[in-house]
C-alpha cells in the first residue's frame, strides 16, 4: 500500500510540474510576442516622425 501512495504522489508531482512548465512557456512566449509588436510600433513611429519633418 505504501508503494502505491508513493506512485500516486510522484504522478501528481509530475503532472503539476508539467502544467507549470507549460504555463511558464506560454507566459514567456506571450511576452516575447508583445516585445516584437512594440518594436514594430517603434519603427512605424520613427518612420512617421521622419516623414513629418520633411
């Protein structure tokens, strides 16, 4: 019976670690996507400023 409980605990730990890793990866990916969008916006703003000066 004790071995069965140990296996249950291990499985629960593995599932929680896997879900946590997925969550972290998604958050990180979302952040990197936002950074790219911000960079694109900055480039557009710079282009607009140059055209406005002329």
